[in-house]
C-alpha cells in the first residue's frame, strides 16, 4: 500500500493503469486484513494472538492514516489529479475505519 497508493495520484481515474494500480492496492489491503483474521482464527483467539493482532492493526491504521493525509494534502505545483487525490484519500480513510472496527471487535468478542 505504501508504494501503490501514491502512484494513483498522478493518474486520471478513468485510465486503465489507474484501475490496475487501484486493484493492486485493494488486493494489498485484503491480504493485510486477511493475515490478521487468519491468525486470529487459527489460534482460537488466544490473548497473545489478540495482542499481536492489535499491534498489527495499529500499524495498518497508522500507515493508512499517513497515506490519507498525504493523498488529501493540497498540491498546487505538481501534476496530480484532484479526483484521484479524493478517491485515494477516501479509500485510505475507509481502511482506517476498518482497522478501528477490527480493533473494537477484537476485544469485544
């Protein structure tokens, strides 16, 4: 996600390369959250595994929050598309919300 999300900003949202990069970014997020959920399911929600998952989710949350701020920062001199900035920023904000939701569900269940 760290390498692919900034590449979205220079592309127009209707380009084929934008769609390919966005698909790779979504696949990376699925794999990041999938690894956390699989580890939680395999080890039957042991407290040690919950702590490891919590640390991993905090890492995902911090990285995607940083990417959201990077994507939504105004750029006046560079060649970026405004709609691509908004799309990448909203995607990163959704990942932050998903990480917070998983953290809450981790300790409720």
